[in-house]
């Protein structure tokens, strides 16, 4: 099953390494997850809960990745 990818910050899309994108898509097969940039500039796939609405200055949410609805 393919996952749904919703970019939240298109300008940061080039900063997402392919392996992080692949990891997020794989993880989203079961549960929604996020691709985020941490304060140190590291881009990671992370489990929820999380929300761009409550992000602090240390976390920038780049994408929301979730299972594709049937």
C-alpha cells in the first residue's frame, strides 16, 4: 500500500534525504508519521503525536505522511 504524502513546507523538500523519505513512507503503512527538521538541522521521520500547529522553534514540520485511504 502506498502512503499519502502532504508537504507542509515545499521550500524544505530538497533537505529531506531519500532514506528519510523512504523510512517515513514505510512507517506510514501502519501509523501516520511526520518528517521534521530538528533544531540542529537533522531531518528525521518521527512518530506522532505531533502537529505543526504546536511546533516550537526547535522543530519544523516538513511533511505529514499517512496511510492512503482506500
